[in-house]
C-alpha cells in the first residue's frame, strides 16, 4: 500500500497559492498606504502610484480567488461537531504537557475559524475597497468609515495569517507539505485528521 494519501488536488493547491501570493502583494503594497512609516515599501513597486495600481489589481485577484476558495471548501469549514467542540475546549492540545489526539475531519476548528475569518475579511475588504477606490462617487462619511474598517480588517488579517503560517510550519510539522506536494503520509493523517483519513481512505466503509 502507498505510504501517502492525497490531501489536496493540484487545482486546490494552485488556487491556495494564488490567494497567498495576492494577499502578500496586498500586504506589501498596502503597508505604505496604511501608514507613512512604511512608505519605504513603495520602492518594491517603483513608487507610490505603481504601488496603488498593483494594490488594486492584487485586490481584485484576491477577492475573487479567495471567495472561490471559500465556496470550494464551504461544506468542510462551515460544519462544527462534538469532536470539534472537544478540540476547542482543550485548545487543540497545544497547551497540554502530554500529546493530545482528537477525532478531527479534514480541517480542525482552528483552520475552520481562520478560513471563515478570511472569507468574511475578503468580503469586507472588497466592499470597502470599492468605496476607497472611487471616493468621489460616494458620500464622504461612507469613504471615511470604509477607510477605518479596511484598515482594521487589514491588521486583523495579518494577525490571523501570522498564526496560520506558524501552525502550518513549526507548530504542526508536516502540514505545509500537503499544500506543497498534495500528499501527506498516512501516519500523519491518522494522527492529525483521523476522521478525514478514514473517509478518504475508505477504511470506514
């Protein structure tokens, strides 16, 4: 029997990296727009005007690809059961001295909450971005509220992504490999996502 099992298809991985690339493009180009302290980042894009243009293009790419990814995984990330509740109560076992094991599906509750937040942030950032993009077409108060909301969601997204990157690499060794190569070791799947493994391998049939 093959020692590996497919976790993500090629199309799923390509979509994930498109979302990732557009997000970090937005991050770098948006820092200078968020605060003058980060105006130096404009040099990566050849100046402020280019950074604004690239920010807008990356925003459109991120908006549609991120929402598409959400709808592709909506069923898996929008459902929480008793096993997920136990994971939340015990904080995923991250703070426990002894190793903890949970009967988790394809995504654990932390990953689900991250995905739901990013989906919500995508919608909010997209809508407020339109108001900011065309300020003369909307009431001044709406543009000002959009600027504030856009900035808050921007900061919140960065915080969530930092945690996500940590848990996908150092926090849970082996996780990042699934998004790089598509396959994971069966022993890893049995340990971290036993419910999903049984469904994917057909062992529960």
